[in-house]
């Protein structure tokens, strides 16, 4: 059976260097790392995870706690995380947390306490205070991605600015009857994304002299967006524009406009959020948030935390204008009182 000494001889380095190269820990040159891994691959040598954990106290594994596994956005984030972890010799273990209290307890009190991960990435989860306590009590590096607790070190998008960019885009085009489809509670927002986007929309509309702009709740799905948009379009004063809190909601709004025989964008403009890969196909104007890049940043941040470094900060977003938005029929662009984001 091939051992670490065989790889060391083949690569012309010490066994310790082989260990560092294959574990992704420790500072060695990229050329040496490539040479060692090529030798290991040629000899068919694979590091035993159990033996490595016993020898080093590290599992070479990052846990990722996710709310949903069937959403396009999270799938792209996970792909970004994996693309950064694999070259550093780290595996990724997913822990899905549902709304079921017993299932959440199982993740926090059993699965994560087995010592199988070196650090954690927590994706957009709404966590109770006691759940945050249990996460922090694991004594592992934790990086939140759009985390809803200020107690978790996190990478965040300025969601208020995202909503402002989307809403001001529609206002500048001349729209006044703008509706928002999304979620979130009334009053001052916390750190949850739906509330931040709703609050950003409402405050931007109020600043433009349009208080109490219409809001319709919906699931963050195409079906949810379709139902909510139909309700708005069938109302007494239908909107000329919709700001949807996600691209999938926006796709549903586009289907609703089709069902009502409306022209997009002449009769109804629609803007979403996320930068969905199908956005170009639908001609959807969106606030792109680059989920794959978010995953890369999260992986870099948790690996940096393992080395005692801080790589947290803000995440990028950008307005991408396509054919789903234009001036309303007979409208005038550049509404007074709005400003570019």
C-alpha cells in the first residue's frame, strides 16, 4: 500500500511537506503543492480522513448549514464554496436546517458536535438567540453569509441599498404606481433579507413622495410571484411596475402579465433581485448579486479564520438593465426627488 513516505520520495520533499500540501494547511509554494499532489495522484495515494484528524486535530472538512437545498441561489453559492475548498484539500458537508424544531436541535446538538468539521458557513438562516448560542459554543470558526444575527461574523450585501437601486431605477423611468412583491415584517427591519428589501422599497418610495406604496406577500418562488402579481394586476388600480424581491418571483410576475394580455415593459415593468442564470433568457432587469462569487468569498473567509485572519466585508451587487423595464406608456423619465444608487 502506498504511504506518505512514498509520495515524499517521488516528489523529492519531506513527509511533513507532503502532509501540508495535501491537507491545505501550512505555507508552501504553489509549485511544491502541485508537484506533491501530482505525485500522490500518480501513486494513487489518498489521505485517510480519520488518520489525519487523529494526527492533526483537523478534519479537513467545512460544514455548510443551509435552509433549503432546492433553490437556484443556494445551489450556486454551494458551487462557489466547493470551488474554493477543493483546491485547498477540504471537503464540504451540508447540514440542512428546516423549520422543524426537533430537526434543528438534531443539527445543532448532535450532528455539529461530532467533531467532523473544522469550521462552519451559515447561509441566510434565521436563528433564534439560543441557536446562535449553541453555534458559538462549538468553538469553531463561523462565517455567516447574509446571516440574520449580528452576533455571527458575516459577509453581507447591503440589502437596503439593493432595494433602493431597484426602486429608484423604476422611479427614474417615470413610474409612480410601483408595487413590491416579497416578504418581511412591518416596522424597522432586522437583518433578514426579505424585511430589508421591503423596508428599502418603502423608504425609497416615501422619499419620492409616495407613502404607503402597495406590497403583496409571496413565497420566493415562480408560483408565489405569479399569484401575487395576478392579485395586483386584477386590483382597482394596477401597478405600472413591480419590484420583485427575487428573480424567481419576478419570473412569476412576467407570466402573470402574459396571462392578462399585458405588454412587458410598455404596460408593466418588472425588476427582480439575484442575477438568475435565466434572467437573460427572460429579458429580466435585475439587481445581480453573484451567488457563485458569494460562495467563493465565504469559503475564503472561513479558511482565513482557521488561520487567524479576517476576510469579512461587504458583498457586491449591480443593476443589470434588460428589456423588462422601460418608461410607462405616456410616462416621463427622471422623476424629481430620486437619485442614482
